[in-house]
């Protein structure tokens, strides 16, 4: 498991370095995952989206009703922090404000806590021994 984790982290690090070297737009989200206890619970958390290698003013859109489209005020702004309230995965896209061109996309995932199985009693409660 640890070997798999180290290999995947190296692959992602190499991909990010290649994107930065080529000057391609890159977007990241923190946190990337929210763990909820039950199906009827919602994830309410502070989320930060950060982007790099973008030349113009950007807008962020999502496929969730809890997030309203947002546009940066200048090219110097390279991140946006907001409160997200959701019970499903949310896909965010980064678009150029002037042209509407899609620059990058990223997912915010929600997952249920793994329920532990109930232990079965081996002895009857009425046993004398």
C-alpha cells in the first residue's frame, strides 16, 4: 500500500512539473476530499482553489447549486476561498473570462465513512457459564 502511494505521488508530481514547464494552466483544490458519516449528512467546509500559468482573468464554475459562478477581479488574483455545502461530488472548471475558453478542471470528492460490521455474540445472554 505504501509503495503504491509513493508511486502515485511521484506520478502526480511529475505531471505537475511537466505542466508547469510547458506553461499549461494548472488548478488545485484544498481539501480535495470530504468524509461524511451518513447519506443524509452534508459536507460543509472551507475550500480554496488555486491556479497557475493563466494569462487572463478567470472565472470558476461548478456543477453544484451550492456554488455560484465567480470571476476574479484581476490577473494578479490566483486563488479563491469559499464555503462549500454539498452532499455529492462537485466538478469545478476554470474558464477565461474574456473568451469563455475552458482552461482546467478539478473535482472535489465526498465519500461515506466505511461502516464496521457488527460483531456477532458467540454466547447466549441466558447462559450460566
